[in-house]
C-alpha cells in the first residue's frame, strides 16, 4: 500500500511529464515550421501554406526521434530525482521495485525515501521547458506574421509573377475540346519558372516556348493553330486517333491566334509578349560637367544605380582622357571596372572613386566617361557622357590671353596674378622667416586683395568702402576709429581738405547729406550676366582675403586661383577672337555689276505628284460612319460591308502588334461581320479602336466656303466698290 | 318618365299592401308605430331610386378656360376654379385631377366653344405655331419654374474634315453635387467639363470628329454614376476641299521648303517659284500641271486660291504683275505676305505697319490664337518685329503677351494677310506637327479665296422633332431655275421668296426619326430628325420664351365677367338609408321581441 503510494507519485509524474514533453515538442515544431514556412513563402512565391504543414510534420517527427516522449519512464524519473534531491540518498529506484524483492535494509530505506519523496516539491523543470517552448512558438508565430507582411522582395516577386499571369478572362472554347493545357517555358535568361495554365490567352516573356496540349472529346481529323491570321500550324495527333494533340512553338511575335478544329475556327486568343528591356543606368553623382579647381582633391566619386527586369551581367566605365592643347591633343581610352560582382541581380547601386592622378591626368586635362551595362540577355546600354576637367593653373598664369586684342582692365587681372605669386612666394619662404613677419606679410597680402576687390566692386557700382561713411559726418568719426583702414583714413583727410576748399559748392554739400548706393553710370558698363560673374569673382576674393588676414595663407590659394579663373573667363567672354589672315580681296568694278550674261543659266523645273502609299486613314474614317449607321439599322448595306471588309487588313495588323488593346475590338469586328446582333456598346468598342488607329486628328488647310454668289450680292458689292453710295447717288 | 311613374305606382301598391296587412294584424299593440314604420320604409325605398334634387345659384366664369401645358405643377393648379383642360396625355395621367379634361387640339376646341375668350395658361406654355392660333384671345401666362438640366445647346452640325466640332450651351444646375458634362461619340470621349455652381452655367466643349460621313455624338450629363441627360448631337463631316497655292520666293529657304512639302503631302496643288537670278526661276509643280509662271498675270492668278509671297519677291515684281495681283485680290484671291523687314518696301505691303520691340530678347517666341487658351510650342528665336494693327485689321495670331504677329484685312473681295513670323518649320523638326498644322491652317483658311457654294440650305426648326413640320430654305446661285428638292424620296415644290429671288422655301414633315435624306439639285445632304424625348428641356425653354413674349405683346386685358348660373344639387341617399334601416329594423324586432 505504502510502496504503491510512493510509486504512484512517480508514475503520475511520468504521465504528466510525457504529456508535457509531447506538448513541448508540438509547440517547438509549430514555432519552427511557421517561421521556416514563412521564410520559404517569402523567398519562393510558389510555396504556399501547405508547405507549413509538411514542415511541421517533418520537424515533429525529427524532434520526437531526438527527444522521444514515450521514453520518459519511471526509472528515468527516479534517476532524475536522485540527482536533483540529495536528501533522497540515491534511493528512489527502490521505490519502483516490488517490496517482496527487497532486502530488509532496502525495505527500511524504501520507507524512509517514501516519506521524503512525499515531502519534496514537484520538480518545476518540465513545466519550465514547456513554458519556454510555448514562448518559442509564439515568437515563431509572430515572426511568420512579420515576414508575410514584409514587402520589398515579396512584392518584387509578386509583381513579377503577376506580370506574367494573364488576368483571368472568360474565353469561349470550342465545344469539341474536352480539356487543354498550355505550358509556358520562359527563356532561361529570365530565370522564371515554367508554368502551366488552362487558358488560351497568353502573356509571356519574348522567346518563351509554348506547348499546347489539347484533348478533344471526339476524334478530329485536323487541328490547326492560326497565328495572326496568316501563319498556320498543323498539329500532330499524339495518339493517332485524333483525340490528343500537342504543339510546340517559340514565340517572338505578339498578336493573336485561333484554334481550328476540322475547319471550324474558334474565338481569337491573345498572345501578348513582354520584351526584355536593356539595363537602365542612373548616375546620381557627379554632375554632367565637373570642374576641379586648384586645391580640390583630384578624385571623382561616382555613384550610380542600375536596374534591369531580369538581371545585370556586367557594367563598366569607359573613360577617355584628353590631354594637351591646341593641335597636340592626345586621347587615351581606358576601361574601368567596378569592384563588385553582378551575379544577375536585378537592381544594384554602385559607387566608385576614380583617382584622376592615378589615371595619369594632369592639370588642364579633361576626362570624358560613360557607363556601359550589359544585361543577361546580352543587351547593352550606355549612359550619357560626363565631363570632368582639371583646371590648369599654369594656363591661368600665362599672359597669352591678355597680350593680344582689346583688354578692358589688364592691370587688375595682373594684380590677382601678382597676389597669387606673392602668396606662393610667402609660403615658400615661411620656414625661413619669423612668425611675426609671416603674419605681417600675410596681412599685407590680404589688404592687397581687399583693394583689388574694392576696385572690381566699382565696376558693379557697389558702394566702395572708402565712400561708406564719407558722406555722413557721424560715420566719418567711426571711420577714423577703424584702425586697419589705412587708405580710408588717407582718403578722408584728403576729402576733408577738399571740402573746405569747395565751401559753398551746393553739389558737394548735397552729396554729403545724400546716401549714395550705386553709381548709376558705373553700373551700366556691363550686362547682367557679366555682372553676375563679377560678383562671383568678388565672393572668391572675399574668401581669399579672409584666409589671408587670419594667417591661413595656404587656405587662401584655392580661392585666389578660382578668382583668377573666373576673371579669365570674364575676359574671354568680352572678346571675339579673329585671327589675322592674309586674304586679299580683288577690287570690285562697279560698272560691271549686274551685267553678267544669264543666257547659260537654265531654269530648272520639277514636277511631282504625291501618291499616297495607302488610303488607310480615309478608309478608316469612312468605316467609322458605316459603323455609326449600323447602330440605327440591324444590318449593313452592301457598300458598307465591302468598305468594312477592306479595313480587315489594318485591323489584323493592329491586333497582332498590340493585342491587349486591339484584339477585343477585332473580335467585336469579326462578330459584326458575321451579321450577328451586336449591341451599341460593342460597335462603339470597334469604333474606339479604329479611332485609335487613325490617331490624333490634325488641322488641315481647306477652301473656305461662301454662300451662293447670287447676282444681287454681286451688284451690291460692285455698287459699293464704285462708291455709288447706298442711296444710289 | 314612364319608369319613374311605374316605380311610384309600384311603391304605392307596396305601401298600401303593407299598411293593409298591418291593419289586419291580430296583435293590435303598437299598431300606430308599425304603420308609421312601414310607410317610412316604403317612402325611403322610393327615394333610393329617385333621390331628391334641388337647385342652387353659383358665380361662374363661362368665358374663361384654364389650360395646362407640359410642366404644370399640381400644387399650383389644384385649387383653380373654372374649367381645366390639357392636351398633354402624360400630364393628364400624372395629375389625376377629376376636374381636368383632355382634349386633342386647343385651336379646334376653341373653335367649337366660341364663347370662350379668356385663357389662363399654366406650365411651360405653347409653341409658336400653337400660339399663332390664339390671336385675339385674352391670355394669362403662369409659367412654371425654368426647367433643369441641358436647357440650351447649339453646335456646327455640318463640318469639313478636320474642322472642330464645338458644342456650346447652358446647363441649369440644381443640386449640390457637381455635374460632369461629356461630349462622347464613336466610343470615345472628346471633351468634358465639370459644373459645380448652382444656377445657369454656360459650357463649351470641343473635339475633332474622326469620321467621314454622318455620326451621332452625344452630350451626356453625369452626376456621380447617374446619367441625368443624354442628348444626341448629330454631325455630318465632308471631306475638305483642297487649296490651289502659288508660292513665290525671292530665294529658297527652309520655311518655303517645309511648307511646300507639307502641302505636297496633303496632295494640294502647289506651284513653287523661287528666283535664281534676274528673270530666272526655279519652279516646282506639285500635284498640278505645268504652266508658265515666269510672268504673273491674271489668268494664272484666277486659277489659284492663295498666293504666298515674301516682301523681297514682291519688290522684284514688275508694275504690271503687281497690278494684276491687286486686281486678283480685289476679285477674291487670298494674298499671304511674309514680312521680314521693319520698313515696307512695296505699296501692297505698306498697309501693314510694323514696329520693333526688344522685349523678347533672349526669349523664345510663343504663338497664340487670340482668345484661345492654348499656347503653341515655343519657337527658338528672338522675335523683334511685330505688326501694329489698324482699325481695318484683324489679328489672326498673337504673341503670348498680345503683340500681333499675323494680321489680316479685307481687300475688295479677297483678303490680305501679313505674317512676321520668320520660321515655323522648327515645330516640324521638334515633332510638334500639330502646332505647325494649326498655325498654317489658321493662316491659310483665313486668307484663301472663298469658294462660293452653288446652293445652301437651312432648316427650321434647328432641332426638328419627329412628326413636326419643317421649313427648308434653299439659296441657290442659278437664277431662273426652280431648285429640285427631294426629301426622303418625295419631290417637293418650293416657293420663291418675293424679295430675294434666289431664295426658295418649302415645308415638309419630319416623317422618320434619325437621318433624313435631302436631295438638292442632285446633291445629297442629310438632316437629323430627333425623337420626342431628345432635347426636351431646350424645347420647353423655347416654349416658355415664346409664350411669355406672345402674352407680353398682347393688348391690355379685361377682367372676365362673372355670371351666376343655376346648378342642380342632389341630396345624399344616405339620408334616406338610415330611416329606412331604422324602420325595417323596428318592424322586424317588434315581431320577434315584443
């Protein structure tokens, strides 16, 4: 009784733990299979939720083999208890043995352990494990939901597959056909899976291999497929009895087709092809024209994005360098590769840094490059050409442009050049001279730069610094306090003396009270475009001055160079270059002018008549009104019918070129021609399609019409013209 | 009469018999009551058959008539005194008023009742034809509210190929929901417009019909998904007539070359002559026969419809040639001048005053048809030369800001147009074929010689309805000849207008809805007869206006005299039924209970 009691607890645990284990395994495998299934569906859109069940069963079996719940038995539990509870003194095993088999000592121990066993707590481990596995299941559940809501990849694939799935249309299938299937095997480069449909309308990638399998319910002698109304294909019966037929065809041309069973033609079925587009290249960086100024790193970072509908095979940069000038320009071509594998990805972003120096580019050279890409079907595409040029500082320093031709402001340009040269000299000498004198010289250069800027500012009619405050007395004081404005001071003093001299001069007095901003006369010297450029020059000069005066002499150089370059551009713009030539023009003899003999000059005359290649538009236009009159009547008139018959060839061409748009109308047209009752809507559909074929109507000049010219009107007109007056006077 | 006395006799016999039986009854109790009850029952029974009538006097208006036309509203007419009549069977059924009478024809009815001299008209009123029969009557018009929906529309029903169909009209918007108006035809929508504001909104829709021949377009008013109205817009399109054009160039240029080729591909007869040297020319005869064009004379000019010439070439022409051009333009030739210089160099071109404006420096030229929103594509050059229009000039094309680029004027029977746009082929090079076509069509159509038609016909009403009378007016240039008019296979005999000898008029009936054939001197034309439900609101509005105008134009009204008339009235038979019932009940109850 007692030992039964003790064993009972162990046995009940055994049952309980087995159930726990089973639940735990179910939870685990459910969690795992949900997650795995969601991933599979996400990666391979062909998988569906049935796969989850399969995965679940598999995982469950595997888990059971690893952790078999049926192997949880009483001895195992007793071993576990012994390990877990030292107070049981490794003796729980005794409890499981029948009492009569035990020795006396064992019996004693059994009784002791039995008491202890009833005292110990129920081990929590199995319950904990169950809890954990349920948590795992919940996580798996959540993850699978999350994945199924995850769009990007899933969307792309969805879109792809839906693109190729013809929307389900109701088709009229000949009654002799018992069943049929259509296998579509897209070309390998698309990487699309083979698919099967039970619909005659096809939407597939260009070059797909189509396989029709048709089973008829009665023996048929001939079964043909007619493509685009001209290409006939006879099918071979597979079984020889005329019940099973199949046909293989690779399609390269869109259009429509019909099934002909013993001369009976079916409805028209659409054959739509999706062409493979070449890779689209989008360069986000740099801009089409890039100029690298002095001081800027001679590097070019290129960023682009490639897109293709099936896969990109390769892409590279084709760069051409132009170096030298004048007649000595030489070109070097180079192919730069991207350091990234392509492995047929559909869309990728690439970036590359091109080191211009390592390409061998010197200042003054130019680089032209474009990006070439190849898709996995072998179609190549290329981007626009981009230009990069490095400014040649030596060229800027040369006086070539200034020595010949008109020169508006030569000394000023030279000054900017001088400042650059001085700056470079100062930088060279920097180690040799003291900090103090370096700073002084740098500051002096800054002042020079400022002077130059002010002089250019004058061209723009800007108020010069010397004039600011000069016109106003109170500002005048402040001007004095500005220590660094040396020249300003000098000017003020001069002006003061002048003012005293010109005592009584009304204009001078007025000047001192008026605040002058722009000097209108100066401002009219240049065109707005030129002014804008001058302003840009001034901005560069400002920056240069700032750097020089804060003793960052080296930093000033790029600004100085840029200012010089802009000045040069400006200079070139205001001049038209005409090279000297040595052509000698013969003296005109005035008396001989217009006295040439013209008798040898022929009078050419051409005659031509325009023969329109086809009367398509005129015919279609007349067909439109023939269809319109059909709306009122139930049948066509004979001439209308013959007119509409003539439109057939155009309809066929349109339908085979663009089946998605014109095929439904062509079907409607066929129906109309057979004389069956068509609704007004159907006729309008055909009319709309013909309207599309005619295209946009354009205005045509034409003879204006006037009401009939009766004698009365003419008499009135003549009477008015003669000035006889309305009352006949 | 006889029946009446017979009944009275029978009732007397019955009464006598009953009274006799009562008298002889064994039970003598309540004999008097029973006798009374029996006689009451018999008297009441007799009065069932012949109810009591009496006469009363009432004021009436015997000379007045209330006439309800289409659109009359029950609330306004239900309390009307006097006679109520209508000719509209639909209205008669929908109003369900016992007083309302239905007549077939109002003038006929009035003839049969000559005492009526006053009419009150309710609803939308009457048509002009009906109103003309009411001359001399006193009329009062109580119009209903203006109808809603498409209350007016007009369009150009006879077009030449590529001409624009323009439908304009008024929509009377009622609800708050916006209404979309669509011009639809041949399975396509040509134009649409949304109306939001309440009240009467004008609309204008445009489109180029694509067909050659006849087609019925539709004007559709949509509110959400509900179709409020769908009215037919029948349009007949005829092929365009080609122009015969002579181009004279001082020197060949791209503008001439493109214009020439463009016209050539349209299969228009074009002669192009460009000067090589003094009296030496290069000539192209396109789609036409060779003729001598070295000298410009009136024989040559009479053969063509339009002369395009630049100022340089005009200067180089001899005085005799210029004179012949002048005469030809006077008698109808179109002259298109291409002007490039600011100074006029010839007498003919002097009429067009020009000026230079630097406003378009560094800008492209954008051309526009005046009073149209559509802008042409920009032309890539700086236009500095513009035309100053005189009072006799009409601007044909302007620059975006309104400066005139092409202007036209009448010269005798012909027209002279001057253009300062130096090149337009840029449009063709840019693929903007439509702009090029619109530009040159506007210029050439405006300028070219007008071809006088041999006959012109019009029909009245513009929207003829099935079974309506239609008047056809024909103008023809052949004098002394009766036009041959055959409508639907029936030869009609026209009447000559007394004042205008070239005008002939004829009346016929719209016997067939849809397209009707009209054969005019052997030429076939078509007109459309509408069904009765088409353009109903438009007709109602017309009636409303016509009736209001007719009533307003009448002399002052005299109030109709009220006269008293005697009327028979009947006493309700219920008054006799209850005494009868009481009497009979008493007789029965007395035998059973008492």
